[in-house]
C-alpha cells in the first residue's frame, strides 16, 4: 500500500470500496489516529482491524505475512501494545473530521497542540516541599518552647511521638492506597471515595476542602499578625491592650488592630490567588522562595542554641545545661491567662489533652502532596517517598527541638517568652520574624493550591450536580474553584477571630486521616485480587491503629467540636445519598458485601434450611400469557404481589423472563431487556434481581431456569406466575402444554408454586381490603398456604382482614375431630384463624338442589363437550387406535370415567368457594397436580372449572418440606 493523503468522506463503506485506489500518508506509532483506532470495538471486521496496524501501514512488504499471524486473536492481541491504553482509562485523541465539501482534504493531526498540561512534578517539588511547607508553621516558632515548659521534656517527647505516630501511620496507609493503581486528581478524596464509596468520599472530601480553605485564612492571618508585630509602623490603625506578661511590673502589650488584619489579610489572599492562577509552573517558582528562608531560620535557631550562654542573649537562658534538662524533665501544668502566661487566677488550665489540641496542627499537612496528584509525574513513587520523608523529617525536628529547648532555658523563661526562638536566633531576632511570615505564607499557598484541585476533582466525578460549575478538563487549572476558595478565605479573614473555627479545621484534617486509614484497613482486610500495592510496608492492624488514634485525638481536643464535625460530615453524606448520582467505583464496601455474601452462603451449607429460618424466595415468572404494552417488561401487579410474600420487605425476589430465539443472535437484546426489567423492579420498590434467559422456546427456557437459578440454599423456592385466563378466549393452543409443563417442572425440581388468578385486580399497598382471607386447605403442603396468609396480613392493604381455614372431611363423623385438630395446630403455630370443616357428603347435597343443579350443568356440560371434541380429534389422528393416542407430542391414556370425576371434583370445589367466599378479599386453594397421562388440554379444563367466577384467587402447591414449625 502506497503512502499518501486520506481523502474526505469518512464513512466505513468508502473506506472499504476505495481502499485499493486510495493513497495514505505515513503513520507513526504514537500518531493520534493509531491511538484512536486502538480502541476499535471487537465487533469490527477483521480486515478493518488489521489495516489500522501501524507496522502494516509502514511496511508493505511484510504486511501480508504479518497480517495472518495473530488473526485468530483479533485486534485485541497484546502484540498491539497501544491497545493497553484502554485498560488505564486514558482518553486518546480522536482524529479530526474530514471536510464534507466533496474535495480531497488531508486529515492532519497536530501532535503539539496544547491539550494537557505537560509540566509534571517530581517527588521533591511535587510532594516533599508542599508537605514540608504545610507542616512547618507558626506553632513551632511561637508555641513549641512554651509547650516544652508546660509539659516538660518527658511528656513533650510523648506528645510529639503520639501526634507524629498518628500522621506516620496515616502516611503508610496513604502510601499503600496510592500505589495500588493509577491515581487521578483529588488526592485523599479520590482514595477514600474509591475505597469507601462515593457518599463517604464526597462527605469527607468536602469537609477536607473546607478545612484547607479555612486553614489558608488562618495562615494568612498568622503571617499578617506577625508582620504587624514586627513592624508596628505598618499598621493603619492602633489598638493597645495592657496585660501582665509575667513580670513584676505590668507592661502594655500592643496588638494589631482587627481592621489592619482584615485589610492586609485580604491583600495577601488576593496576591496568593494570583500566584495560584499562574498554574503549577508559577507555584514551583514561588514555593522555594518561601521554603528556603524558613529552613535558613531553623538553621539560625540551632546555631543560636549552641552559642547561647548563661543569661545570654537574655535573662533565663542557661545555654545547653544538664541542670536545666533535669529541671524541665517533669511537667508543670497550671493555670494561665488568655495569653498563656502563668497566672494562679487565670481561667485556662492546661493538661496533656489540651496540649494535644494545641500541638496537633503542627503535624498536619501530610496530604499537601497528594492533593496535587493530577500534577505528579509518578504518583505511585512520589506520594509514598515524599509524604513519609516530610513526616519523618519534621517529627525528628520536633523531637530534637524538645531536647534542646528543655536544656536551653529555665522553666520561667520557657513559659513567659513566647518568641524564645527569636531571642536565641543567631545573628539577630528579625530572621525568625521572616521565617514565621514565610512559613505561614508558604502553608497558605499550599492550602490555596490543594483546595481548588480537591473541589474540582469532586465536581469532575459528577456525583453532586450542584458542583458542576467547578468541573475542569484534564490538565486545565481549576480557576473557578480557585476563586471560590479565595472567596471563602477572604470571608474568614474578614471575620478575623477564628477561635471557634480553628478546632473544627483540625477535626476536618483528622476526619480525613481517619478516612484514609479506614480505607486502607478495609482494603487490606478484604485482600481482594485487585489489592496489590507496590508499597509493601503496610498491615491492616497499623491502619486500624492509625484510625483509632485519629478518633482518640479528636475527642482529646474537644468532644463538642468532634460532634459538630461528625454531624456536618453526616449531613453531607445524607445529602449526597439523596441528591447525588449513584456511582459504582468498586469500593471496599462492595467487596466486603461480596465476601460476606460468600461466607454466609457457605455457612448456610447445602442442607435444607430449618423451618424457623425459612424465607420465601419467589421466582417471579414475568413472561405473560399474551402480550404487554410496549416498554412494559412485566405485569405491573407482579411486583406488588411479590412484596406481599415478604415480611417487612425482608427477602429477595428473582424476576425472570424468556426471549425466544438463538442466544448468539439475541444476546444484546437480552441485556437490554434485563436492564429494562431491573429499572421496573427499582421503580416498584421491590428488592430483587432481574434475569433474562434466551431459549428456543418458553418450556426449554423455564426448565433451564428452574434447574440452575440461584446458589446453594439461596435458590428460589417458590415459582410465582399469572394464571393464563386468556388461553381459550384468544385460542392460544400452545398455552396448555406450556402451562402444564411448567407445573410439572416445578414438581420435579421440588419448587412450590403460587398461581395468581385475577392479577389485574390485585391491590397495591394503598388500597385497603376488607373481608376475609379464605384458605381451602385440601392437601398437606408443609404449611405454605398458612404462612402465605399470615404474610398477607402483615401488609397494610390486608391488615383488616380475618383468616378463615376451610378443611374438607370425607364423612360427617370426621368433621368435629378434624376441626379440633386444626384449631390446636393453628394455636401451636401462633396463628389466629376461624376453622370451618366441610364434609364430602354435604358437598353432594349442595349439588343435588334444583337451581344449583342448573348452574352446575351450565359449566359442567360445555366442559364435557369440549373434552369429548378434543378426544375425538385425538382418535382421528390415531386412526381410531386408542393405544396410540398422542397429545402435545406425548402418548396419553384417557379414562373417560376418571376425566368426568375430575371435572366433577373441581366443579364442586368451585361451587363451595362461591358459596362461602363471595365476599373474601382473596381466596387460597390447593393446586391439584396435573394427572399423569392426561392431555394438558384436559388439565386446563379442570382448572378453568376450579377458578371460574372467583375474582381473586391464589392456587398454591407446597413442596416436600415444612415451612412452619410448632417448636421454639
């Protein structure tokens, strides 16, 4: 094939008809056209598939030889490695559409067009630096030495180790989940949502977004307040507050005005917002400018510690002294004023729990790297290394600082000098102010960077339609989400006093950490085949410990704020479950349900279920006798009746239908019909599943269903179908054989049968019924008929009905004894019902009356005539030989006397039903089995006599086991 240009007109027919005369341009392996054609569906022709292989297009000599080597496997062969693109879920570029003006126009592909953001971050700048900037904050500079003075060296080490262990275990869980496959944008939200489901993922993700957005305002306010304290002349307003600072003489302490904080805070927030608008490239340029001075300030602090001497550079400084170390080893919890200065009359008492709440924000920020997962080159490598490295580095810094601060100064100096780090810093204290300002601004930058990406990731999943405004295309910057985040930050800055919001922010962080740990715990415990993380250092017990620590720390900080944060997350969860779009992400709960179902199925075993644990599992046969309106997959009342067979909705129904034809030809039709039937079941609020079977005919299809449907003891035990009332009216001669075959199949498969006559009039849950539920209990059915009557009474529509049990006695002398036995039996079964016994003798008396005899003849005589006519046709077909009578393709034996007896019996039972149960809400009667060697047509005549003029009837046949028991 020569190389050239593709002409316009992109139809498949033109492609084949002009294939030999058209010239094509060269195609390279990573050409967008090749990527597009790699996802050709398997149904395409073999010739079309092979012609898209780039090697064949480039090499005409070997093309025909290579074309047939893997033809057996089709285009999905792994030899075409580009086909693996579809397994990663990546979207490949679509080829440009040819011009439709009729002229030859080459199809060109611009490989350099700006679709995705090509700038990707590595481990250092993508994860480690953002985490380090978020973790190192203002608490280390202005409160850490005070914490050492209050808790002592010993308990301070425990405090740092306790909080550090929580974040370290969370980092391990995060590393395991992040290395279990390709990760899109959204960071912890993406991980939690895919592990615990969309509802939990969105609720925790939105809380984490709010925490990041409000935390950005906190960092901005901290930076502005430090700047105004260092440079008071920069303030536009003045506000002086006099308080005691721990000395004998009261000194006025001047604090910045709230208006100054608001004005400068808004300006700083807008500047950071512009930096974030510049994208990843701009953030990468600015981030080191914030981090390097912070690291330099830490270096200056430690240099100052080593150079410090007794009372130098200030009173209370001892230098690194063993005596100070011993003095500060134990804790000294006491009352302080609002500024943290020891005061016996102060209103704030500090203990270990309170210090956990104060210090824990100093270890948060480990999610800063995963928040920008969409901007990372290799998430599976960068997130574990960068996150854990930042966590270990900062924890080691805190532990070393505890030892140094404890040996550096007296306890009074530790508790009264809030900026001890600035006091000892070398060569001058201003470096610390710069470090505080830049560390807080760096943390604010990372919060403003991560929060919009988190919100955009939630919006892109389209779970909540209200968030669709924040959706962005792959590789694009979330500008609208950034503006919304900046708006929240500015609002919090304007509020100024965030003392009530700050603990809630910490709770949101802890809630997110707990979600990550629980996700890893669930995935590790279930150990599904897809759980294969590259990060091997993980165990479900570590994740469970990490989640427990998160919950414990939440309650240690404040039980009230814990309740508030959990309530907010619960409200979001409830809102998502109601308004959100359902999505199946293969979360861990689905895997847990699957394993629980397997274990439960195995524990049930293959033995019969005890009657106390018996539940009806109806197999609802949706195939109608006749035709339903278009787009109606099942009779509308079948689901209502299936719900009546469950107590309080507990149980499962299986709705099945059969498509006639060849499976290979109707497989897609079956899938569409199954989806339509599932929609119907959901619409009718019926707990059940839909199944569609393709078979040559209805009988073969049902025979396969009744043998194979279900697993173990979860196989359906009752077959529910509609009585074919239309078979004679519409002259459907195939119905009798099919109907009788289904009943015989149920008997052979040991399935109970419930046939509903008058289904069109079956009430829904809002149609109240009055009268009685009458049971004509003729044969032993394991108590199924009694149980069905009790289940009907649990439904609102039948709750006002009373139960009557009619029993048939052979002689009058047996009536009283039978009635007493049945009453005792019902009493032991805890069933309330009135018992009425009818003898066969009184039956005969009823028929012998004049008017009743006439009514009897009106039904009996036509049935006899129809059967006689059918028998005559069979004899003509057998040429008069009664030994060769055939019906429905089977040999039959006709005993005319027995046929007349069966007609007489069903007619007598029908007349009894009409006499006693004309006002009944529903009648239940035993189903007679089809007589052996009788034609199916005869059986339909028997059944028609039985159900005639009864408006609502359930014909029930049990199976060879009890479904009720007398014993506890």
